[in-house]
C-alpha cells in the first residue's frame, strides 16, 4: 500500500514558541516519508530556530517575507497556498491562533492560510495560563467552527517550569493527524 504522505505537498507554518525545536523533527519525519515540505516561519519563530535547519531538512527555501518573493512573483501567499495539499501550523502560538481565527493577514503565514483551500491543522503550544484564557479558547472554538483540525495541546511539563495544558503534541501525534486528514480528504474527493 502506498504511503499517504508520499509526494504530498505539505505547507508547514512555524510560529514563535519554544516548541519550534520539535517542529524540526516533524519536518524531518515528513520528508523521510516522502512528503514535499515547504516551511513558512513567522518573524518570532526565527528567534527560536534557524531557517537553515528547515532549509536543510526540506531542500527548499524557507519563506517569511510577504514582499520579498522567492518563487511566486504574483504573490508568494498565492503560489504557496495553491501548491499545498495540507497545511499544518506547529507550534501555533496564541498570537498566530488569534490571527487565523480572526482571518487576519498581516504576515506571510496568516495571509497564505487565508488563501489555502486545503485542510488546515493547528498544533497549539503555550503556557497553561495562556491556554486557559477565554480569549484563546474563543479563538480555538472559532477555528473548530471554521472546519480546521486541532491536535493537542497535551498536559505535561511546560518550558516555563509549570505543569498543565499547553504542551505541543509530539511530532508522532501530529504526523498521525496529518495522515488522517490526508486520508479523509482523499476519500471525499
Ligand atoms: C522564551 C519565550 C517563549 C515563548 N513561548 C511561547 C509559546 O510557547 N506560545 C506562545 O503562544 N507564545 C510564546 N511566546 C510569545 C511569542 O513568541 C510572542 O507572542 C510572539 O509575538 C508570537 O508571534 P508569532 O505568532 O507571529 O510567531 C514566547 C516568548 C518567549 C520570549
């Protein structure tokens, strides 16, 4: 049986949280399974992990700037969204969650997600008190209502030293979610 990830175009959005280091493993595992991965990093994500890591893992440029096209001169957000068969945001910070829920398009990642017609999976990661805030939960509810797929967060050790809900799901769990979503979308088409 062929691997559901083989030759699939995956858009991987990385926002600015500590868990971005785990996203490098997710990216590597996607590539090892035969997926073609394009990474968009937010400005804050670049404070946590280098673009060179994702460029080396994917063999593709890392995209960040809406106005400095690397590939699609009619709009990077348009070209990247059209190519994607599934989009995943990991880690999804509180700010990026809010942008997506509100339909904001003030950076390349949020603008591209607004153009995407493929399934979108969001893997939140944040401090447990942030996660519990009504504003964040409102955005999560909005994302679900809008048909987006959530994976995690899990309960456990958080980098700030607290224990609670907010830990990003492990790469293996996110990978399973991507497989499920891709398999479902293949069944529906
Ligand atoms: C050390 C450190 C760790 C952070 N970890 C997180 C996090 O896990 N989740 C989160 O929502 N924000 C976290 N932040 C705050 C975000 O980096 C900040 O809100 C940023 O504006 C997010 O922007 P982005 O969503 O465009 O990447 C952290 C900030 C610092 C300094």
